[in-house]
């Protein structure tokens, strides 16, 4: 009942103005951690909110003239990826668990994709970025409170209410980029919100001591800077990169030393063991993978066969985005995901030469977040969580909106 009231509020908001409902979703992404059971089915506040907005949209369609957009650069790829996910879930030995993951990681994001491409226009994307910035800023404010009150993990890292610091960093990196872009695209008081959100999120990211997160952020900003030689915010971005690096180096002397340790127990040695075991699983299950969500139990058995004294037994994912797709969805799933990435950057390359100045910063923001996702994906899995899969799908949907606007302009 406690969860039902805010879900009904989002439903009412969406009935009043469907665009407001869609724009509210990025701000509440971390609330996928607010879980409940609805009619015997496990669900989350984020999931119920997505369904509420989608239902409101269907009602709007019934009350007006239906006009549904479905032709985008990623439509068929997402359909095929969903089919691969359905097959992987059905063949899994734990059907109930796999169907739950299918719902949270593929079906729900597809609903969001349909909502975004049908309801938002290019002029709305800056508001979408603002929603991301607000959500990241509010969460990071709680992060600052945890830092000041010493509510950290046993090894002194920030996690807030996420399962571990690495998961928090996976969420924060895109939020920082959205907020930085917002500083240039927001107006009036919203610009100050963007500044505050970016600063708070950077502080929170630093205290996660996530090397993957830091490198992903810096790498994405450096890559994006190559398209910004004439942009007035190139110098501020360069300053932010240097500042983040200096702060991290100042705070993480011991952690940086440990990352170079591949002999004793460290994050690097654990990841090497996970990657070796995962690659062995790939070789044994290269075509069909393990089945959706089956990595943890299969890894537990395999790592004990390969190593006498494994460094880590409880591993949820293979700490690599591409291995995760291969092992969860098989080679077909990996191939489709790679095609989506190639298509994304190809569309970006086509648009960056033609997009107007108002949408150029938005386009660069999308590029930066996707670049950060790829870089972070080398050492972690920035898709395989409810919030992260929605972020990924919104990147595709937002690029599709800009692409559709360019196509319409060429026809007229």
C-alpha cells in the first residue's frame, strides 16, 4: 500500500500530461531497489511506475488519434535481442528467476523505449537530461551525508543503498555526464541544479573508489572533447578531468597500489580469476551461452574446478559487458549487442555533421554516455541491472529522436 500511492500519483501525472510522466522516469531509476510483491509477482517501484506511464499512454491513444512511431535505427535489433533474451530465459533451468530478469532487463526497457520515441521530441531531450541530473543529484546528496557520517562499507567505500560501490559508480558516471551537459543547456535556476548535481555526483563517485568508473568518465570526456574544439565549454571540461584525477589520486594512494597487485587478493586479481573462469565457460558454451541469469551458480561450480583456493565464490556477473551478453544470451545476443553499438556510433557520426547547434550538445552527451558505457564495460557490466538497462535504452531512443528529426528535415 505504501508503494501503491506514489505509483498512482505517477499514473495521475501521466494522465494529465503524458510527457511529464515519461520525463519523471529517469529521476526515479535508483528506486528499482524499492521492492515488493504484487499479486504474487516480485516487482519494484520503478517497474510499476513504467507500467503506470505506459498504461496512461495507451489511454491517451484510445482517447485521441493513434499515431505510433516504430521505425527507428534500432527497432529490428531490439526485437531480435528481445527474442534472444526470451529464448535464453525459457531454456534456463531456473525459469522463474530468468523470467523475472527478462522482465526487468528487457521487457521494461522496451516499454520505456516505446514511450520515449513516441512522446518526446528533440526539444524535450534537454528536459530528459535534467531529470537524470535531478535523480543523480538527490542520490549524491544522500551520498554526501553518508560520507560525512561515516556510513561506508567495511573497506571505507561509498555504496549508499546500492548492493556495492561498483554498482553505485555504474549509475553515477552517466548522471555526471548528463548534469555536465545540462550546465550548458539548462536555463535559469535549472543550470544551478545541474552544477550542484555534477559536483555532488563527482564527490560520490570518488568515494566509491571505482577505478572503472573514474576511467570511464575521464575516457568519455576526453573522447567527446575531440568534437568540441569550437565549443566554449571545452576548457571547463578539461579542468574537470584534471580535477577529478587529482582528487582521486590524493584520496586513493593505498587503493591505487592495490590495483597493481595481481598476486595477492585485490580487485585486479579477483577480476583476472573471474575473466579466466568466464572465458572457459564461453569456450564450453560458445553458441547458446548459459541461459539468462545462470552465470552465478555455474561460475561457482566452475571456479572451484579451475582454482584450488578461489579468491571469490559469490560472483553475480563476469565483470565484462561483452562476456555478460555472450554468457547470458549466447553468441546471437552478443552479435546483436555489438551491432547496436556499431549502429549507434554510425548514426552519431552521420548526425554530428548535420545537427543544429541546439541539439549538438545533446548529441555529444549521448555519445559521451555510450562511450563511458563501453569503457566501463571492459571491467564491469553497465547494462545488467534494472536502472542501467533503462539508461542504455534511453540513449538509443534519444538518438533515434534526433535521427528522425534529421530525416524529417531532409524530406521537407
